């Protein structure tokens, strides 16, 4: 038996790529020049993933402006004054606001997947943004001539296409990033917003067969940006029962940074379904201290006290750099943590 281990998605971009993205935004280089820097960063990222011994790799999100906004890059019908997401250290991120319909993705994630697959023989996992996160771009006061119902119908179509294109392109698995799940309980402690997010995502997942859903996973964490989080203070007990009602086959759970992992694992054991594989977070990207393989091993063995080993997997708590301009974690630290995860999972398997 082998315990699978997978990255979540992003790794920090090289300094030259971050600089090039800034130059492109300022109009000082063109798209072709930016693409050269992205291609170089992608090749280096795949090579470094391979050196860690990781059995599954990602593109490291080198080409994405952020994990959340890649479908919107290039859309004309956007304004900058959308939903603001506050982080614990005081900094914020702001989503754009949709100004007109019909809504269509400008970029689909299979573009990133195909570029990565061309550079490796290893299985490639592809992260996509959940429909619930994208739904936040629709303004609370609506859009003249384009109802929320019409937007939701378009969004479900687009989110389904994003996942299906990745599956068709040969993704080993497709991961829905659902960091807004825990945040929703901070915005609405009643759980109503969370349930609406779950219902929306299940509309998308319901369009896939059971065999396809076995290759589709959901990632949840309290956010991770510039060494800060947006919802770690929200009790996991409010999220997990609803989370496991999502019709996905895999769940990637932040756990390494939880103060009481046993309590969380007990809730997971109670509410997860037998057909759902649980990937537990064993490295904390927000903490600059690199875990040892032995620490990772012990975290896996702890999880095995609560879940059958044939339903276990390991992952990082979250992406190392979900937003392209985040330089709080170095590439060296990120890949050192990934190496520890891979080696620690191997020790746990033994």
C-alpha cells in the first residue's frame, strides 16, 4: 500500500517572473516577452518538483495572476471595486466586480495543464477555482438586463467546462480551490452563505459521473497570503459537516497549522463518507520553519488513528503563493517543505 501525496497548487514565482509581470502590467513589455519568462519559470518549476521525488506535480501556478482570478484575465466587463477579503495581519485582497453579461471565462485552466504536461512524464494535477468563489464577482445590487439567475446559469456552465477540459486533457486529478468556505462562516456565522456555496458547487459537480468525481477534489484552508490567513479563527466544526456534503471524491484539508488536530480528525471521521479520500495537510506554508520528514511522518500516523490508511493521503496545508506578487516565502523553502512531505509520507507508509 502506498499513501498518496500531492501538492496543492502554487509555488512562489521566480523574481524575474514577478518583475516581468509588473513590466507587462505597466506596458513596458509585450505578451510574447512575458510568455518567455513564464515558460522559463514553468520549466524550472517542473524540474524542481521532479527533484523532490513528488509522484504528482503541478504547474506551480506560474502563469496565473492568482489562483482565484485566472478565468477573468482579459475580460473587459469588470470593474476593480469588488469584494474585499481582509487578512489577519491587516492587508487585504480585492476581487473585481462584474459589470455586464453574459459571463464567460476568458482563460481555462487546461491551458496551464497542457503546458505542464508537455514538460514531464509524471502525473499532473490541475487546480481550478470553485464556482462559489467566482460567484462573488456578481454585485449585490445586480446588473441591469442580467439577473443573478442568468449569471449563475452561465457560471455553472463555465465552471463545468473548466473542470471537464482538464479531465479531457489528461489531468491526474482536478482540485477545486474552496478557501472561501471557511471565510463564509466569518462573513455569515449562521452558515447560510456556506450552504449556498455548497449548493452552487454541487450544481457543477452533479454534471459529472461517479467515475469522474473520483478524480475531482476540493481543497479548503483558512487562506494563505503574505504569511497571513483570513479565517483560521473560524472553528473547523462549522465547516466540515457541510464540506463533506460536496459530491467530490477527494478532499485536501489544511491540518498542520491547526492547534488541535485530533479534534479536527475526529470531526472528519464522523462526517466524511467512505468513498471520500482525505488528504491531510502535513506542511504549513505560512510557517517559514521547514518541517522534518519525521514530523510529517508523525502527522500522518496521527491521522491514521482516525481514518483507514486506504482513505488517507497527504498534502500541503495550502498553496505557497496563491497570488502572483506574494514573495513572503522563497522557492527554496517551498521545495524543502515539499521534499519533507514526500519523504515523511514514505516513512509513514513504511
